[in-house]
C-alpha cells in the first residue's frame, strides 16, 4: 500500500491485490505498514455513539427552532422552519428526535401492508420497507403541527403533492388539516388512508401499503425541499452528500 500520510478520506483503503496469493494480500494490509505503529485504536460503545449524535441533533434543533419553548404553540412559526436530510431513513430518524422535543400528545398510526407472495416475504419485513413518495409504516403525529401531503388529492383546490398543512384534529380513520400558506391558506382537507403500490424498479416484489399520504414536515429530503421557501433551514448530513467528482 502507498505509505504516506496525506491521503484523502476516500483513499484510506488498502490496495486491492488482483489474483494475489495469501502472502501478497497480507503484505498489502495496514498491519504490515510502518504506519501501523502510529495508529491508535479507540473503542466506542453504542451509548457514546448515540450521545454524540443526539448532541448534534440537539444543537441543530436549537438552531432551526430558536426559542422553541415560547413559539411551539404557533403553528405557522413551525411551518416556516425545516431541516434537510439526504435520505428518507435519515429524515425519519431526525423527525422522531425533533417530534419528541415538541410538547403535545403523540398519536400513532400503523399502516396495513400486503404482498402478493406472503410466504416468501413476511409482513414484518414489509413493514420495514419505505417506498419512495410514501410514509413509514408507523406514522407519528401531534395536533397543531405541520405536515406535508405526499399525493395529489384535489389539485384543482390546491390539495396536491408537497402542500404544507397544520393538523386540526387526529381521528382514527381520517385526519383533518388546514393549508398552512399560499393562495389556498386556511382551506380544510380531510385526509383518509389510501393504498400505495410499490414500483417495480424499486423493490424486487410488488406490495401495497395502506397509510395516510402525509409525513411530518419537520425534516424534508433534498428532493422534497426543492422549490420551497422557509425562514430557517438546517442541514443534516451524516454521510457523503455528493457523488465522487461533484464537489
């Protein structure tokens, strides 16, 4: 392996030995380098990793929602603030963290998933999958909080994909919400559960999710945030954001 220190992060991988024998592969590892004597091993527990990540998210939340204790009762104030994440998985993780910091009674909505061949793929496994343009299996909501619609429900009256709403009431089978801003601000929409069929190119097997077509708007992915305007924005990038050569 090249034995010099000033290397870029994505180059810190041992050189591959194509068709090499065992001795050649071992000689190419880091342990055979003189740099190995200067390597310090630090063992992190799961608790320390969680504490570090929680500290970052706490600081990010304080930046995006300044003086949250005095403003969380103002729905429009919350609707004008968001955090941008890279993937749906990251967005759901940050949403759960931020939602726990906002006072209010939490209501859970569990989706109903079905597959054409449930003998090969269990329902428990399907519940873990999150198709694009759809919400998670377990939807966590609070009244007077901002949500975003993920489907075109009534486009002629402004109820379309990407519209932000303020939750008015949380019922078992329907959610009542009002448009937060724009020319249709204040108009009410009753949102039911609707089925969503996964795309053929996204998963190797088709399945159907029946859930409310919405998600909390505390955190948005980069694609969903495109073209929208907010007063305060935070960016959470736990992993590489750009592909190689883009930055």
